């Protein structure tokens, strides 16, 4: 029997077996540890590149990047301009390749502009970007949908940047159309995506993807700040319970809570 065979083994053999079992069990636990750390946002990347974010001291397009780094455990130097003059100086001296921010500097040499590109890059090195091509495409689609949703509000808010001259009457008319038709259509699409998601994340990923960070920051920060365009029911997502749930889900993550707690007392620059 198995019991008899165990009794007949020499003490040294039994000790070796116990050691092997111990090592094997530790190996199993170690293989499980990264996934567990991932879900709590406690990962660390000792070999990560040096990352420096250039942006204004506002949430805007910089906030999704900050939150993704905070959740994933990536170390990010959050450099915030002292004022617009400081930004203009960097724009004029060529520091900003596209003359705009956010900008991510990698290892002090590579400069990555465009918030969506930065989010995709960071999610890849943090292991938050799907390896499956179809799921990755779903993430891309949801991220691009957030960009599409904000085109109208951005044009109305920053007309000259887009080379469009709108008087007050035209701005008001455009704002009403965005509030009553355009943005509700985008939120309806997002609501349906979330309703069909088995994980509660926009693209059905196991963890928040770049699309989740982008959408949550738009819903939680940008939307409420544009009261000249959006009505109160839209700003508060009254007709969109799944969108509300997405905001609550991401903002309730321990790493995100810790980020905002630290943000209250963190001096920048």
C-alpha cells in the first residue's frame, strides 16, 4: 500500500520529498501572487522605464493616465505646469512634439503625445492590454468611442483651436443639440456595452482597460464641469445606471481611493 511504501522510505528520502513538496507548493503560490496583486492594484515593476507625465494641474486628459498608473503600480512622475506661460515655453522650445499635452516622456528620451496612445502604451507594459486580438480591438473601439463622444463638446468649448468661429448664438444651438441628441446617443451605446459585459468593465476585460479609465474620467470629471453644454440630468447620468455603476466600480478600487487620498496632500512640481 501507499502507507507501507512511505514507512519503508529512509528518513533522508522522506526529508527530500517534504522539501520538494514545499518548493512545489511555494511555486504554485508564487504563480498565483501576481494575479492577486493585480486585482488589488499593488503590482510593482522594478524594470519599468522611467515615466514622466507633462500636463496642467487639472484633471482633464491627464487624469486617466494618472489613474491607470496608480491602479497598475507603475511609477509615474506627475509633472504639472506652473501656469500657461510655462506650457508655452516648452511648446516653443520643441519639448512638446505636437505642441500639446498630455505628453509622456520615457527614459528621458522618447516623447509620446496623444492621451489614447499613452494609455495604450502604459496598459501594455502594465499587463492591462488584452493579448487576444479581438478583445484588444474591443478595447480600442471603446476607447475611440470616448474620443468621438467628446468631439462636439470640445469644438464648442475651444472653437479657435479647431479653426471654427462660432458666435454665442451658434454655440448655444450646438450645445443644445449635443445635450439632447448627440451625447445621449454616445451614452446609450456605452450603456448597452456595460449591460452586456460579464465583468462590469467596458470591453468585458478581467480588469479595467484604457477605455475604462478614459470613460470614467469623462463621466466623473469632464461631464459635470461643462454645465454650459450639459443639462443636470445628463451631468448626473440619471438615465444611465450602468454608466453610474462603472464610475462607482472604478472609483471604489483600493488603489484609486488611495491615489485620491494622497492627492489631497501631494505638492506637485
